[in-house]
C-alpha cells in the first residue's frame, strides 16, 4: 500500500488485490520496514487501520471468503508481532490497542467469516491455528460466535476434531496445550463443567498435580466471577 499526503493522507493499493497487498506489507514489515513505527509518524499503524477498513467494506458486501483470507493473514501476523514471536517490531507497548480501541470487533467479524465459509474440518484447522497464535491475547467474541453460530452437535464435532490435534502431547508441545486451553474456555462459556474437567485431565503428566488441581478450581472461581459481574 502506498501513502501520499496532500491535505490529508490518501491510500492506494500497490498490489493487484487486497490479499496480495497485505502479504506484501507483512513481508516488508518482517524485514524491519516499520521498526519503532511511532518514531516515524506511525505509517505502519495507519496502513494496518486502512487494511481493516477495506476488509470491513468487503464484509459489509458479504464477501466472506475474501474477508476470511485477509483477516487471517493480518490478524495472525499482528498476534505474532504483538507477542514478540515475529521479527517485525512496531515499537508499541500494546500494538492491538494502538490499531483499534475494540480489536474484539475484528475478531468477531473474522469468526463470522469462518463459520460462514468453512466446513467442520477446515473450521477445526482454522480455529486450532488461531488458538495457537493467541498466547497472551484474549477475546470474548471468538468463542461466542462459535457457540451462537453452531448447533450443539456441530460444536461438539468441532471441539472433538480440535482435540484430536493434541494427541501425543508432551511438555514441550506448547501449541497443543494452547488448543486445549482454548477448548477449556469454550467449555466455560457453555458452563459444561464435566467437559472442562475432562480437558484438565489432559494436562496430567504435562503439568504438576498442583497446577492441574488449580486449573480445576479455576472453573468455579471464574463462574462465580461471571455471575458476580452480571449482578
């Protein structure tokens, strides 16, 4: 994307499609093009905001397949850039908040695109990949959209297919552990204590007995906090 400035900033895609433009941006960002972005007028953040604006226009036009691809590339890249797992360094303490006061809305739209365009196998792959990228990030809308959009049988099928990806998990398999944590959060949203505790059992031999027991206790503590906040 190219930025020009007269009275105001103007943005123009430099690649043939929005998806390719985002790919090019990520490529140059990983080479350090926007390192310590705030020292150079915040060009990187301005471009990212424009990408989300353009994706949202496609979303409003119900171009869900294209939105899905663009959201995935941009959101997962930003997760990596925000948690230090990518070479790109924008220099902001909270990059996601710098981009939007409500990044949760982008996540919501992305998950709407996923459930509208994916069969259960693809959805399991996409949600598993997303849950691995989350790490320190956390949102409400991802789980809520899955719960609200899928019937009980479809959601159960999705969770089981994601759980298959964690088979053979060892202490070093952080990615597989992240998938289980995400499934635990879905179980909490469903208020399904039996499923939640069953997922905790998956951590036996991975975490200490004390850590596993703490996870089990967290269910009731989190549930009490939810009900307290409702009042």
